[in-house]
C-alpha cells in the first residue's frame, strides 16, 4: 500500500485541481454553442450541454457544469451567466466582451481503484482529493487509475486569435493547427490530439455531424492520428460536428493507469 501511494503522489497533485468525477462515456458528451462566429464590439452566445446517443439530441441526461472553465481571448477566466440544469440538458449564456477566440470547456477528473478487503474484490470511485483516505482500513492490492474528461467548444468575436487555445497538459486535449472557428465545407482542417502534453499516435477519432434525427444514416466518419498525433478532416457539409476520442494507458513505472476522453464541438460554415 505504501509503495502504491508513493507512485501516485505526483499525479494526485494535478488531479486534485479537477476534483469532479468523470461522467461515464456510454453516451456522447457535447457542449454546443448557438453560434461560433460573431461580429461587433460585444455579443452573447447561448450553450446547451448534454449526453445522448445521437449528438446534440437532448434525450439522456443534462451535463453537470461543476467543471465548466471558460478562457477569454486574453487568457483570463470568463464567467457563464444564467446557468440552468434541466432534465435532459444544461444551458448557460456567455457575454463576449473581448475580441478574439474563447475556449469553453467542461473538465472532469477523478480516481477509480480496485482493492481487496476480507478476501473480496471491491471497487471505489471518487474525487482524487479523497484518495486514498476514503478506502477502508485493511484494503490491500490497491490498483488506482486516474480518469480525465474534456468536453469543449470554441467561439470567436471578430478576428480569431489563439491565446485561449493553449494546452493545459492534463488529459486528452485538442491542439488546433487549423483554427477551430475557421472551418469551411470542402476545405481540409488539421488538428492534433495530445494526452498529458504528449502526441497520441494511431488513435481512432470519431467525427459525427448533427441533424441525425432528419436522415436515415448517422454519417459518422473515423480518422486516425499519425505519428505526431495529427489528423485531417475534409468537411462534407455545413453544420455542427462532434469530435470524440478515448485513450487508455496502463500503469508503468511511476505512472498511474489512466483513461482520458475528449469531446469537441465545432461549426463548419458553407
């Protein structure tokens, strides 16, 4: 047990800052803006957040907004207004008061652990800050894992910039090569996926277009990252698109086993 705790100490320092447990990934998580590009000196954008089988169809549950983080174009924190959690979706508004690009993300992190107690195999799930003190006395063969989730979108007032797009180094993140609010039909867009700051090669990514209720096929696409974690999408139609990926890492040396998910929403213009 002492050896296990020594190995996980560095990871817990990071995870404690994101203490909300990660939602289950059986359904697709999404955070969808009403608009992604606005003009003028200021503006308002409304957002919906939920979890569903068909993206952007609020039919499963609302998104809990405990981990909502909004980064303004100058890198400072912005605040959501008029937040409401309903049965199937959460909503909030954002007042855009700076020119440039905002990154709106709902971030979660938590711990899972299997352990043996009195000869029986048991599991624990909770906030990183509660581990390992929440485990019962006498627990042995403790096997912890760190779980990160990021669901995000982007909006721009006026000309786009990149300050808010800086990576945090925690979990699975999108590193834009093509700006995420400058996407156009039939024009290729390139992004990278990095996990804890490192490129993820050979990762399968699902790209789903909204409006599935009004067509016979889902029209999901899959792409795979290259050795540098990069992937390219050529958008077949205008609309809102969901980008999703998951990565798992086994425990090795002083590294925890971990699971990270990414769910991004972008708008493609005609």
